[in-house]
C-alpha cells in the first residue's frame, strides 16, 4: 500500500520541483517515515498499551479498520438523498471532509511540529520546502488510508445509484475531498506558525481542537432534532449563492458533469474544474509561499516549552495576584491554600487537561436540549414554549454535575506527574488539606462561575421562582462532587500518570453515587411546587456541605494513592 502511495506522489514531481522541492530527498524521507509508522502502535489506542501487558489483548489494526468501514456505511446512507441534483453527494462529502479535518486536527500538531527528526535532517542539505512538504505528504498518506476505508461503503452505494462506471469517478472524488481537507487545515496551521508566537500557536491549536469536538458533538445530537429530512431532500443547492463557495459542491460537480450530463451546464463544468485544480494549487501554495523558514519556526517552537513573552508573563502575574487574594479568603489554612493555588495554576496552564475538560462545559447545554426536545412534535417555537412552561430547568442544573465528574476524573492526571515529588518531600501530615484546597479551586475556578451563568439564564427564562431551586441544586451538586472526590479521586493534584486505569469496584461506587444524587434530584423535581419547603431544605444542605468539607480535610496518607516519582 505504501509503495502505491509513493508511486502516486511521483506524478506531482514536476509541480514540486518548480516549487523548489528536492523530489529525491522527499521520496527517501517519506519512505523512512512510513516504515516508522508501521513499526509503532496506533496512537489512538496508545492508552490501551498497558492492557496488553496486564493479560488483555490490544486492539488490532483489523478491528480499527472494521469500525472505520462501519462508520463509512452510516455516512454513505446520505447518498440516497438524491432526489435533487448535488444534494446527496454534497452532504456526504461535507460529513466526510469534517471527519477528515477532525482527524487532521487530532494528529496534525504532533506530526507537523514534531521536532525529533530535526536532529537527523538539520545537519544535512535538506531545504525548508522539502521538509514542510514531506510532513504534509506524510500525513496525507496517513489520512488517505483512513479515507479509502471510510469511503469504501460510499463506492458500493454509488455503484447501485449511478452504475458501475460511477465507482472509479467516486474514487477520484474521495481523493479530491481528502486533499482539499488536508490543504485547508495545512494552510491554516502554517499561517498561524508565521503570524503568532509559538506559545500562542499551541494555545490556538488546543482551542481549535476543543471547538471542533464541541461542533461535532452538537451536530450529532441536535441537528436531527432541528431539521426535517423531508424538507432537506427537496432543497435545490445551486439556487443559493453560498453553495458555490462550498468545496463539497465543487467535488460533486464532477459526478454531475460526467454521470448526469442532461442536467449539467457551464456552471457545473466550472465547479468540476475548480474541484480538480484546488488540491494541486494548494500544494504549490504551501510549498512556495508558506514553507520558507519552516525549519526555523520549528526550532523556535521546540525551545518555547514553558516560555512566553514578557508581556504575557506580566499579565499572568497580575492575574495570579488576584488568585492569591481569592485563595486567602477561601482557603486560609497554609497547606490548603497551597493546594488551592497549585490546582488553579496548573489547571489553567495544562493543555492536556483543558482538552479533556473544557468540552464538558458545552456538552451540558447540548445534552439538555437533546433530552428536552427528544420525541416532541411541532416546530422549534412550539417546543421552546413548552419548555418554558415546564420545570425542566432543574434537570439543567443537575446536569452540571457532569462538569464536576469530568474535572475530578482528570485533576490528578498529568504527563509530567514525576514533578509531584514535592508533595512527598514536604513535612505535610494531613494531605487532606491539599485535597480540600484542590476541591475548593475546582468549585471557585470552574463550577461556581459556570453555575452562575446557567442560573442567570434559568432565572431570565423561567422567572425568579427558580432561584431557590437553583441554590438547592447547586448545594446538592457540590455534595455529589465531594462524594466523587472522597471515593474516586485518590491522588493529589496532577500527581498520577495519564494512563492509570480505574478498577471495577471504583466504577461501581461512582454508579452508586450517581444513583443517590439522581434520586435526590427526582425528589427535588416532585417537591418544587412547595416553594417554602425548598428554602427550608437549603439550610440542612449547607450544613452537610460544611461537615463534608471538614471531613475531607482529615484524609491521611493511607487514603492517598502514591505514584512512583
């Protein structure tokens, strides 16, 4: 398979040579990179490597391929929306290209700005353009493997719809979609590398990844609830001017031009030509315009870990002065105060933590809208009127516990966990104070501000009678978080390796805690009509929170899971 890809790339040699790429060096670099890819496990399942050493079986490439093909089957079903010209294939390639972009965003940073091979290539006469294009083509081959598996079902479906001659044409369209996705993401990344500082570049990429994961999650859960398929299949795409700007329309135009000439015209031919030329022009633009200086920027990024501009440092210093004032009020005990500050600062700085936790803040309203709109008839306006007249806002507040769960499951994990030796070197008799400071930082930094925003929305949408329900639900949620921290979080902040695995007993305990809090939530829902009772219940729940915080501080070293540092 790799030899086929390398042979295919030789067709682009004239374009690459004119752009200043040494094609002989390019071929050798790609050959070595692909050989190294075949020798290492799939990165997606890297977290499962320990399973194999513990007696389990690691997932084989065949299992990964099977699920990729299965995903392609579900995507391919939209091809049957072929009542109107362009519609089915445009939707197919839109979904296909979004998934390709997500794959690129997940893997692209580590491949594009991987500086390990610089130690081999920099001392040798390899120019910037050759190295930049080798990285782009390397990830292109990686994504093409995935694209062919994902598009296999689509080729079968299109054979039934348009005949056997449409299958090789569809294969060409898959290549177009893949290369356009690659070069769009490449151009964005390389432009960012040219225009922003290395530290800022890494932050932007992290937020890009978070935003795309939220977009896909929202599309999957909400789009089927908000659109009508019967209306969608009657849409005439070319009647809208914005359709001409969509790359999936350019790709679909090739099928319309050759397989349905009776409904094609000059516009279709122009769009088809655009779809064929954009990938080639994109490769030339990256190699000629963006690649110069690529090695220098890689070197800057490689040496920028943990460093930033002085202006940024000054800004952060001012920010952390505010944190110090807040921590002195919330956590007056010195050890607890240290736990508060460490958690706040590391959580705000650690990119891997943000990537795992930040999407949860968007998942809560998405889940809420998904459940309240599920199975209801009428248009969107009628659904929201019914929502406003009900009391489902309590469900929204309790859903915020999902954020606490996400934070608590990741707050003790770090790829640089060996730095946690400082916890064990200091004469700390009660590590529970560090844990208490950690939990207070989670509440003050994340949960309280988020719940405040949600509460303002709830009061604005449902009225002031929801205030007491919001306060009670918040107190119950904090208790839930405390129970999860007591029974599930057995490590100090950022002190355990990321691939640490939970035992079955701990998972069972988390389900019991979830069921217990869920039961309280249902009781709350049924007693909402007694306003005074809700206000009265707030008092004992405040007391319970105080008692649990007091108990949590008493945790000893026997309750802490220690990692080898």
